[in-house]
C-alpha cells in the first residue's frame, strides 16, 4: 500500500492507494468515523460492482448503510440535488458523527462533499473515488460544491457557472483502489490523464516525463504503472494544498488551464467533459505563456503532443465566439477585484499566477485552440 499523509491546520488525514482496497472501505471508515450509521452516496453507473463491494464492506464493519444513488452529470450538480441528499440524510436520521462516503467521480465527490460539509454544520466525509480524475484531483484538497446558472444576457441563455456555490470540507480519509479503473469508460479515463499531465506541467517535470515514457502502458491499464501515476500525481496536489489549504495564494496554481476550461465546459454544443476542456485549456494557457515570452515554443509543442498522444483534444471541436468566452471567464472564481488572473506555465514543472494579462494575449490563446477570431471587445487589459 502507498500512503500519503495530508497534514493541514484544520484536519489531517491519509490517502491510501492499493489494488483491492475498496473491499476494505469499512475498516478505513471505522478508523475515522466509528458510528452505527453511514450514508453511501454512489454514482449510479458504479452501483454494480463497486457500490455492492463498498456496501458489503461497510456492513461487515458494523454499519447500517443507506445507499443513495446520484447521477454523475454536471447538469445535475446543483443545489436541488444536494437538497435530495439532505432529505435522505434526515429520513435516515444521520447524526453529526455519521460518515458520508462518496463513491464515484468528481461530480459525486463534490455533491456528497458539499452535503456533508453543510448537513448539521458538518459530518465526517470519506472519499472513495472511482475515476482517475477524482483520484488525482477532485478527492484531494477539500473543495466541494455545485454549479449555479450565470446571469443571462440578450445573446445567450444562462450557462452553468462551475462550482460557484461550495465549501472547503476536508475528508477524514481518501481510499483509492486502482483496480476499479478497469470499469471506467476510456473517454473518462483520458479525462483523468489530463489532470495528471497538468500536475506534471505545473509542478513536477519528472511526472511529465514519466507519463511520456509510459503512455503506452498507461493506455493498457498496467496496474503497477497506474498506482505509481496516481501516487505521483496526488503528491503534487497534496504538497500544494498543504501550503495553501484555502486557495489564498499558491493553490491557485492547480487551476492551470481551468479558467479557459470552465468557459467551454458548460457549452452543450461542444460536448466536452471536464478533462477534455482542461486539455484544451492547457494548450490555450501555454499559448498565452508563449505569447508573453514566458514559455519556450518547444515546451508548448511538447505539452500539446503529450495531450494528443493521450487521446485528448487540443482544439475546440467547433468554433465559439471569443467575446462569449472572455465574458464567461469574467465570472471565474480566480477573478479578484475585477481583475482576471491566469495560471501560466513558465517551464515543465513550473507555473506562476499572472494578473493583468492583456486581452489580446487571451485572444491569442483562444485562437490557438480554434475559437472564432475577430470577435474580441478590444485590446484593453482584463
């Protein structure tokens, strides 16, 4: 078993990574939340076999278990879905010491985590991610939340603003079983790989090289390579979260590519999953960095090449007006005092937070990934 200690001022916990670990979920829960009832919030896509394995493990550890099925869809990642969880918790008489276990991908972890953070002002949370993206990103760091519609304008219907309503709520434990990835759809697996590549770009050149060297074995789902990939990528996020739990500074680096990604992910016509939007966002951010002289062209090309080798998109599947995208970026959580901040790579393994990026640079980033040219609002600074 590989273990990673997450040491934080608010609450420390451990990430455990081992093939077959899901069958021991109940033991892990007992160590951190020894109460008689537990709520298992599970992605409906993995009720069989993973939900069954998790429930049996929890019951064997002495829990009375309520299984609550969630739909892993960004459109359902809303306050209404959280209200459904509240109702289930109340009907089950879940108490303040009763654990909530999130079994699924990032949507399930975010929704169940937000419910756990706010029900009775906070109940114990365990994350048991079943997607690569959740294993290396969403389950780590304590961010929970749901989407909320943005204000509409005359040109476009309201779009969902990503994670605009949420809370920081650290899990008591993160239980990662790489074997569950065998049931993950290839497209969803590639989405997780985008986050691993992002971690390499922003903080660990060795991880980036590891992925380059092992991309074939990763695609073949080699369990040993996957365990190493998960552990190395998780270490990157943990190290940054330990420095900045509430995203007051350095943690914003983890949003590399995300300011761009959050502008395109909600657009239904693009049909992009989160990791696919992040891959395109990485390319746009790299172009912005190159445009401002912060990143060598060969590194830009290397990033795009690895994303393509991983089967991820590096351009928009169809053009979108740049003005629309820049407007959506203005609602991003990284906007402070009306100023947009971008995370830009400066080399493999290094990135920095940049404020006052000229709009013409952002336009160049969008054009590089296929956004419609000639629709910016001008060249003023954002």
